[in-house]
C-alpha cells in the first residue's frame, strides 16, 4: 500500500470516527520552539510548572517517540449553540467556558484516537516494519497548536489560540505520533488581517500584544490553572466567570463557520449552562464529586470552584448572597473562606459586617484573617450608602 493511499484512507477513517478535520505534519522540531522558551523565560506561564518540564520533548516530538516520522492532528468541534440571551445577561448565574459544558473531552478524544491508531496498525501490516504510535489529548509534552498549524488545521490567531476556516474557534485538538511516513498537508496562512476584536474583548488585558498572551492575567488561568488565591486587583475583572473565559474566542468573525458538534457528549449537562451561583456555594464534597463526575470541572476540585463562585457573587452585587457567603466563612477550605470574606466586603450592609466580625476572632489562618480585615475596612466606606449595589425589592 502506498503512503498516499494509506493517508487517504486514514483521513476517511478519522472522519468516520467523529473527527471533523484531519491534518498531517512531519515529525520535526517545532517552528515555535524558541518562542515558547522565551515565553517561559518571561514568566508568562505563571504557576503552570508542568510547562517547564520536558521542554525539549515539547519542542521536538521525536524526543518522545524517537521513531516518529509523522504527526496526525485531529480536530473535533464542540460547538453546541449559544446560551439563551436572558441567561447570558444574568449576573446571578455563573459563566462556564463552553468547552466544559459537557463530558470531559480528554476521555472522548483519546478513545477515538486510540481506535484510529489500532486501525492504522492493522492497515500498516503491509509495510515491512510495525507501526509504533503515541496518543496525546492536551496531556502530553507536545506543542499541539504548532503541530496543528503545520498540519494545515488552522493558524495562530491574535489571541494566540488556533483558528480554523472550517471550525472557527470552537474545536479540540488531539495528536497521534506515528512511525510511518505519510502524505503531509500544507500549513494554512493567517487570515486575521487587521481585526483586533479578541484583544479588545479581553476583560483583563491578558493579550498584551497581537499573538502575545500573559497567562497570569488570563481568566482561564485564574479560574482553572491557579491553585491559590486570585490576585485581589484582578477579582473584580473576573465578573461572573466561574470556569474559564470565552470572550476572546466568542467575538471572532471566523465563528460564522463554526460547525455543530457531532459528538452528543459535548452538549450541555443539566445545570452547567449558566448555573445559579448561590446554590453552587452550598455544594458539599460528595455533591461536587457526584455532580462533576466525568466533567472538566472536576479538575479544579471543590475548593477551586467555590473560590470562583465567591468571587462571582461578590461581583454580582446581590445581597441575597450574604447568608450563603456567611456560611462559607466556616468552610473547611481556607481558600473558600478567604474569597467569601472578600465577596462579603463587596456587598455592604449590616449583615455582611456582622458575619465578618463574628468570624474574625475565630479564624486561625493568617491569610484569611487578612482578607477579613480588608473586607471590614472596605465595608466601613459603604456605611450609610448602598450605591452601586443591587437591593431586592
């Protein structure tokens, strides 16, 4: 069987398995290897220490699979439509990045990629040597956007994400490193032109220049990757986003080509399409485990999610959240207690002050005590005024 014939059948099989677009690139050193290293050296990765490990393997896939000759890159749409406008505009509900509305994409894509590898190994029996391969879905030491760009899937947008003429912004990537030489696709040219909508849309100015992202300011980093407290100066900018942020992706004109997801598992689970914030703050550890089993949200654990919910409630300015936030001051996690204190400091009024003052003498964690003290200081400036805060009729 010729490489051309096998490549053609391989792409057809990938589409049958549910992938929306397939491209193939030669296994070689990444064209963006030096830029990636500079980004790390500049500290823009924040606390994502895993990115600083195995840098050489990320820069050249042959360090992971020495026999690799080709990289098969598969894209899968996760676009399932837009939320109803009335939910989107409601600050009492939490915004979750659309990629996390449904099932965990790692499991969905990895299963299909392994099936594709097994098919390729069977088909490749006509070659003189066995086919070796490795599967990655956002979990291994590879620069997947670089590989996808070289495989013709899309191009780097000014928000630093990958854009596709066929899929817009809404797609996942998975890679299959194989020891076979296949037909390679031509890299796609960039098509952002003079558009800067993504840069303007970023709530925290994390896109510091076209094609340059400081992850330390990105809301997706702050609500997912960051394990500790969200910096105080950035909390008001997070708004009601409790898991990730789609703002720079959502404004892109290329989304007019977004293709509906064929995988039903990416449809929004019950309660994950703009969920109400106050009930989420009451989640027990067991309720969190059951509710988010098989969901991307399980990654940030209960403490991370409730940290984000506290920030969102503080930004919503709805005093109906005071009882739930006051109860959160007794949470077993200092991360939750500290952000609950900050949120209460944003809500003004006697109930918030009473809750904070009652908790302050009992708090053993120094950082949380500082948060309570700062919240009480901010509350004192609101005495006698409710300007800027929502008060229920």
